[in-house]
C-alpha cells in the first residue's frame, strides 16, 4: 500500500506521467488488485500509446480480469506499436 500511495502522490503532481501509472499498476497487481492494475495500465497506454511496456502491464492485468484471449488482443496491439522490440 505504501508504494501505491507514493505513486499516487507522484501522479497528483504530474497527471501525464505514464511511467507512474505503469508502476502503480504493477504495485496493484503485486497486491492482487487486478481491476485497479488494469485501470492504471489502461491510463498508461492512453497517455503514451507508443510505449510498449504499458501494453505489457495492461496485458498482464487484463489476463487476470478478463482472461487470456482478451490479454492476447492487448499484447498484439503492443506488438503493432513496437514490432522490433524483443520483449
């Protein structure tokens, strides 16, 4: 909860910082709050749609909330954005 609180403070100071949303998503996922992880990852992707890591975070959260087929679609979107990325 401390990490989420710190990322939330950072987000309050910079609402357009996609990395903070990504990291808060990971913190929520670590605590098995997958709905919140999904929401934060979706915000990350909305702010920075060309950043591959946002799609990784979103795919992970979507898999836990909506299943593997939905996550596959997210990962494919990420690959279209960053086709040469080996990750």
